C-alpha cells in the first residue's frame, strides 16, 4: 500500500468514527469518553477543530506506518502502548497487522472491545487485535505469546515511569530486529518556557532516545510533529498555507509542541 492509499485509509476510518458515534448503541458514559475535548477524539468530533486533528493524525500516523512496517503485513506484531480508545490500533489492524493495545483505563479498553466488533462488521472481516486493561509496569512479558517487532505509543510513553524500567521492559518484549515510534507532547517546547509552564517531570525525547540507546536502539529520526496551533487550522481557505507553515516550523524541535521519535534495533535502519 502506497502513502496516498494509507492516507485515504486513515481518513476513511476516521470518517467511519462519525457514523459510529451517531449510530452505535454506546452508553452515555462511553460517548462522553469520545467527546472529552481534552483528548484528540473530542477535538476531532468538534467541527471547529476537526481539520486540525485530522491533518495531524493523517500526517503522523502515515509516517508511523511507513516507518514501523517490516516485511509483509502478516509478519507484523505491534504493541500499541497507551492505546486509549483504540483508533490507531484499528488502523494498524486494518493493514493486516497483529495488534495488542494496552491501556491503564479499563473503561477505555472495554470500549475498544466494542469498537473492534463495530469495525469488523463495517469492514466485513476479522481484525487481528486484542486489548488489555492493566498497568504496563505489571505486565508479564511471558504472557504475550512471543516477541513483538514494533511498538507505537501516542501521548503515553513518557508518563510510564520510571523511564529506565519502562524501556527495559519494552526492550525485553521487542525482538532483536524491531522498531519504536513515539508520538508525544514535547516538554522542551519553547512556548512552555515563554508561559512558564515547562513540565520538568516528564522525560523529554532526547532522554528517552538515550535510554533506548542503552538497549541497542539507534535513533533514526527525532523531529517535531505539530507546531501550528489548532486555531489556525479552522479555515479551509488557508489550509495549504497552514500546512506548509506547519511543515516548516516543526523542523525545529523547540518550535513544535509535539514530536515523533523513531528508533530501531538490529538491521532495520529506515531508508
């Protein structure tokens, strides 16, 4: 599947989410999980910020697919750490990958199970994914039925502390030839300094990269994921200019409020 088809697939699956919310039998509390504006699902469901959310999801998840893919789809075993409501797990599974989503919130995982059934019905095929509600720090790697060759984490990895223990556990779960893609908030963002809001507790991407290096991983790339605030994406009239500005600014990690980090172990260097 080429990049354009991957982008179309992501857009189609997110459009399905709108129908899913409108026509599902979800309970009020489950709908509230989707619509919480603190999380990106809520921003996607809000027409005012949908364009911003979709542009960034398509760009960054496409980059994740392109980077994490190794061999044919049937050989891909991916761990989605901090899977939330499971949308990225659904995307990866739709590609034919075997996916395990883990999240601390049992409510989210229960909803993921329902979402799996919904998308299997819509897509008319089985999706090779399962979900576990647990604290990753308590996970027994021997319970996973073999090694994984890819890890994806969105807005979660840096919060699973202590960092050294988290990376060590991930290292043990992943195969000798494996890749990691992290999409997370950037605690080194210049805007946090300006506002006096720098988060000194959450480890930054360079610290995470160094920790992975201790386990034989090489950082293939580290750059911004989004630098233009959502308010500037609201008008479709200037979408092209906004996208170009975002692409320019996010080259500087300091100017981007989120980042993408790709790291690999073994002969898996990204071309």
